[in-house]
C-alpha cells in the first residue's frame, strides 16, 4: 500500500496563515449523532453544508488577554513564566508558574518579578483545589491587571506544544469582550465569508460571554475533584429568547466551543434558562444533561483533557472514542490552531 504524503500543514502547530493559508483551511471531523459515523472534510467551510436553515450557532465573545509574563523567581533565582488567571473571591489572583518542572520545586512565599515593569506577584500559597496553581498577591489594583497584561503580556502557551504568536492570531469573530486568560479557540476557523454563507442559508448566530480561566485540567485533577476552575459567565436575555424560538421552530442549537456549553448548561434550573450570570465550575461528562444544546463545534483535544469527556455528552463514548484513531490516521492537529470537530 502506498503511504500517504504528509503535508507541511499537517506537521505545523501554529496558525495556518503563516504558511499563506486561510484560517478556515483546517480539517473538519463530523460526528453524526444519528448514524454514529465519523467523516473527515479537508476544509472547515464544509460546515456550511452540514448545517440547516433554522439552526443556531452560539459563540463566546470573550477576547483573550495576553496573560503570560516572562520574569524570574526572587528567592530561587530561576527564570520562568507566570500564567495569570482569574481573580479569586479573596482578592488574590490565580497563577501558574511554568515550566512545569520548576513549578513542583516552589515553596510558598516565593515572589515572581517582572523585570521590565518591576511588578511582583507574591505566591502566598498553593491553590487548595488544584495544587499546580498558586494564589498570588500583587501590588496592582484589580482594575489595572487587564491593562498591565495588555501592555506587557504574551498569549499563554505550553512548552512542547505551541509557542506564542502575534496577538492578532488569537482574535476570532465576535470576540469583543476582553477577559479570558486562555484562548477560547473553537470559533477560530470561522471567517466572514463562511458566516455570510451561513446567514444566507438561514443559520442564526448569537453570543454569550464566558471568560476562560487557566488551562485545561489533567485527568488526575478533574476526575478526583469532579469540577473545573471557576469561570465568570453572562448570557443576554435576547439570546435566551432566540434559543427558545429556535427550539420551538425545530432548529438545532450548536455551541461553538466547550465554554459555550458550560455557560448554557450552568444557566439551566428546573428546565429553564434563568441563571444568566455568575460563576461556574461545572464539569460535563457523558451522562450530563446538556439541554438546550443539540451539537457542538470544537477543536481537536488531547485525549487526557476534560474536553473529550464533555464531547461524550453529545455523541456518547461510541462516537467519541474512535476520534483518536481518526486523528492519527488523518494527521489531525490538536490545540488552539489545530483542526476542528462538529458533533451533530
């Protein structure tokens, strides 16, 4: 059997635009919930043919903050990065020190110094729920943190997987509300051209806000705690009305990203969408009730991440489990600039 040639795009883990391609030139895996079949399309614009008139796509309008800073640890004299997460109720900020190997050697009371600005983050204690994170105190006022990160930060990345790219690669359609620490990347392949084609077909769009906290938890973390990190969300009243109208008219509700799923499911109480703002740490898995949703568009994820368990809530393990084999066979790319999946 002749071996298939692996293209440059299939081995590149950054934005395809750097290679002169469009952001929609990623592959799309379609998991058909009714038939249980998995299909692979060479271009994301195939999503237009897979959606129907009256369907509704819901996007997260949260814009990523450049939340990674280079600096050093004052006592240990080690250079490192700090990932700055969301504010905690006690006024501290959730942070993570990278690389991971250095994180495990840090004692409480250590201080991260950002040399360019002189700003310091005092690592007061390990975060009790997930101990790879720290609770940090900083001299910055809470309202000044976003401006500070915008001036000095880089997008969060993880050594061995990705590297930071210019900020404009991390901005997607509809993303206008700064606040996410990690990049909500599921909507990245959507272009204005694709959106126009969907609108002409009669597909409806809507937005909500969920500000992503720090990175996807690993299996030993989320399984033991059965929860995720707290994230702030807000759902507009008119979105609720559009969702109800779409359902009544026979349309399907499709979340663009796992963040949208967590926000919508968190809003439901006694069968109605009434909890329209607040914080959520909900962990969704195969047996979760995901009303009012019918489908999801998501990126390709690490098999050990909490994201794949969430996908099983839509397609079940029989549909989702073979995704790893499909990903290997077709050289699908993971993480924020990788290929996409539609479960519908």
